C-alpha cells in the first residue's frame, strides 16, 4: 500500500511539473504562424555613455574561442549588436548608427560593461539612449553595486512615427 501511494505521489508530482513546463514553454513562443512583425520606421541610433573607463574583465574565463574578453557587450534580443574589447574612456559616448532590427512594439536591449579594478569600491552607471531621427525615444540609466559589472536589460515600446507625431501635437 505504501509503495502504491509513493508511486501515485511521484506520478502526480512529476506529471504536474511536466504540465507546468510544457505550458510555460508554449507561452514563450512570441512569433508563430499568423503573427506579423513590423520593422520600426525611422533612422535609429544607440548611444551609450559610462561614468567609468570600460575595460575587459581580468577575472573572466579565458577560452580558445574568446582570446580577447569583451569590455562592453550589447544585445538586441538574441542578436549581438556591439562588442568592444578595447578600453573606452569614461564619459565618451559610444554611438551605434544605424541601429537595425528594431520592431514596432516591444524591444529589448541587454547591456554588460566591465569597470576597471581601480574603481571597485564605487558604484558605476551607464546611460543608454535610443534615438529616432535624432530625437530620444527611450533612455535608461543602469547602475552596478560596488565592485560589480553593470549588467541589465532595457525594455521599451516603439510605435509608428505617425503615433509619435500625434502625441506631440496634442
């Protein structure tokens, strides 16, 4: 009787976990049949300004594929759009223009920047700005804890240019 109860509990637990993971994975699907993704109109640029000198992380794992560790990495969704392995001085804007791959609706940018060891006692900041035709449409400042990398995700919505003009006109 105890064995049957243990098997029943195990089946309920594993079955519930299986249903949960199946349901969770099914809801992650963003684009499928019948979903049309519209590219955002306009000329976009990405501007990044740091309060610290960006340097490669000296403690990062060295592999054959990654001989030079990145000091700054920026991803748009799943795609890497910027990777700097050189030293970038503080308060020097890094501009990526044109910024391709933005869509109408929700966009997501992931940024990771490594401060120098000399500034490990300080909190650091990185300002990220998205510009459309020279005008700011989204911006955010990322902060790090003392001694840590700046790593965060920025989510923002883009509408059509006509919608933006109507918002400014009223």
